[in-house]
């Protein structure tokens, strides 16, 4: 099971993610925030969005909203934005 091992907000609604398989990528979540909903609405505030954290390998916010590592990994791979770690 893949997990997020590191997350860093690097720009307005853009997160740099590192995964347990050694891959990483930067994901712009603006498209997600274009949706309206009780759970998504607070994330539109850049300060609230930047206060994300990891819990059990998922990307989470204090309002209970979370994004699974596998869905974010797939999204990055589909967009061709997933980088694999160099072999040592």
C-alpha cells in the first residue's frame, strides 16, 4: 500500500508530495477546489490549505477532508508528473 511520506505546500494550492515507493511530484489542486461543497470550501483559503498534514499516509486538513495517497499517486502518474527516485 502506497503512502505519502512528505507533503509541502509550495504555491497557492500546489503540493509537493513524496510517496513511500520513492516517487514524488507536484500537484495543483485548484481543479478540486473549483468544486463547491462543505468540505472543500475551507480549502479555498490559502492559509487553511497550507495547514495540511499527513495521517496514516493520507493528505489531510483539520476539517476532516482527506485525499488518499493512491488517488494522488494515480493522478500524478496520469498527468505524467510522477518522478521516480534515481536508483542508487
